[in-house]
């Protein structure tokens, strides 16, 4: 049976609780969303204004439109002062805004990584800066099913403190809600490193700029640190590599780099590269007994028949290919978040020559630290 999706409305709220019920009306009218959870991010002043939603207005909306929206006290989150962990009355300083941005990123990133959730984000309330942060977070993380919206009400009702949503049988309430689903650039899947939990708003901005610059211009400096076994671009660490992965990546940079007019690395020709592979693995901190591809680099050709149970050139080629498949599989796993970036490891297969790997990075962009 298909899994029922859970809808979440997330809003950066100010002091106008009516915006929430007006947004619920818009979701019902335009998308037929009939229920879910309501989560708000606000200040201490805003939280006081939102109490009426808890006390009566969400229940009234549900009763009037036969919907099933739920709001709980713990879902009305108050921004905290990073200095003393006390609730913030307002966003006044750059530190306050940075804290709000990081909180928004955490919430959006968490919800959008859960396939059972459909996220509806609203920028109709709160400070303009919070709306900007929310829009950017949605651009980074939102999936095709998630949406971003704004809502306006006719001027005659905008200042009416008793108005929360249109009544079905009230003639003056017809066509007074302008609910807009906002278009935005969705980068979900394009920038996979952004899914890492530890990155805050400012770090995500920096990484986005670096990553997009690399995709379009391919000018960033690629640094492979063999001591720390890390891969970085323009000083920003992208991946922590296993020793075997670091050695193989180094091998490709130096021996199978199409930007240097070198050839692809074909698994069938692996033994011809034995000394070069050994050298790169050694520089990455591996000795012969711990390489993970022992039959290729640790045994001379005369020892091959005794290494495998079955003898014969075909079996030996297959064994070498399988070991290389496994070894490069670990490298691809370490680099799986890199996606379309220029520093990825490319792979292919030819019917006559079998599997092969390569990179394509200009020499002036490469920095090896050892």
C-alpha cells in the first residue's frame, strides 16, 4: 500500500496569526490540502500573538472546512538569544539574524530529508530577513512536491482583527484571499554536499558559490591532502577519504587525467601501472599488505597462478577486474556527494576493453599536499 504523506506547514511568523489560517485556506483551495501539522518560528512577542491559534482559531477553521490541521505548543518555536539562551523579543542584530538563518536551515533540511513529509513553507509573516532565509533554504533543499507561498487579503479585511479566514456562506468573503505559490530555483540534488548536517547558513552560502563556480567555470583549486586524506576545493573540505580512496584518486590525477592528454585507466591494463599504483598508495599511507588490491600490486606476475584457486589468463583478468571494481567502488562511495562537479571520478565501460576510470582536471588546479 502507498504510504500516506504527512503535510507540514512551516511559517516564519510575526504578530499576525490570521496569516496562518489564511494560508490554510489557500492550501485547501489551490492544492486540496486538508490537514497536517503547523510549525511556526517566531519571537517571544510573536509567540504571544500566536496563542489564539492554539486556543481557538485552528479548531474553528477545522470545524468550518472539515479539515484536520493540528498545532501544539511545542510546535510554536521561539528564537533564542545565542548569548544567554533566553527568548528573543525581536531580530535586531546580525547575530540574531544569523541564529534565525541557522535555525531555519536546520528545520528545512530535516523535513526535506524525510520522504513521508510534504513541506509547505510560508513567507507571509515575520521579518523580511526571515523570509529571505526561508526562501534560500527552500531553494537549497526543497523537493518537487514541496512549495513556498505568500498570502494577501483584501484591504478591507487586512486591518480587521476579527478576520481569520473566509466564511463559506458570507457573500462579502468571496475572492478576498490572494494565495500565491512562489516560483524559486530548486537546487535539491544539484548540490548534494549541502545535505550534510553540520553546515550552517553561512557555510552553505560559501559552498554553493564554490560548487556552482566549479560547475560553470571549473576554476577552483582542488587540494588532495594525503596526510589528512581530505579532498577540498578552494580551501573548503568536501570529502574525507579512506586511505585506499586517497591513493587511487592520486593515481588518477597523475596518470589518468584527460586534461593532461593522458589515457583512460583500463582495468585490463592494470598490471602495466603496477609501480605507479604502488607509489600512489604508499604516498597515501598504505603498505603492500594493506592496500585492498593485493593481487594486483603485491604479487609479481609469476605468483598469480598460485594466488587464485583457478588458473588461466581469463580467471586472472576477472580476478584483477573484480578487485579493482571493489577498490574503486570505495572511492566512488567516498565521493558520492560530489555529483556533477569537475573533480568527480568518471567511469565507463567498453565492450572490447572493459571498465575504465578517469578524471579531467587542469594541472594548474591541482594541489597535492604530502
